């Protein structure tokens, strides 16, 4: 995992907000998928905030996008926000 990667988790109602910070590489993508699996069970929308991301490594994006399909049948709507949203969203 990128040494400076962190995920801040916040809930309101049935929305899950994940604020990503630092560099996003393959290990960071795996951590984000694990955070989603552990916290998205009662959420209908997941907001992924990218304003505090520094660099998105292409491999990290690839790992993240490929693993979104393995969310155990959960029907989630993802909303990507921030300056790096277009670089991370599938």
C-alpha cells in the first residue's frame, strides 16, 4: 500500500462517504475494496471523495475497477466527487 494512503469513513442515513487521501496504487485499491465490503452493507449510495488524492497509479485504478464487480451482489450507486473523480471512476 502507498505509505501515505488513508480512507476516512463517514455515514449519514443510508449514504456512505469515503474520503481518500494520499497516493492510490494497487494495494490502496485493495484496501478501498475491503473498506467497501466491510461498510457498504446497509448503504444505498457510496460517495467517493477524491480531492485529497495525490496520484492515481494506473494499476491502482485497474485493480479498483475490476474488483467493483465482486461486491457480493450488493446494489450500490457510486458517486465520485472531487478533482480526481474522472481519473478513478469506472
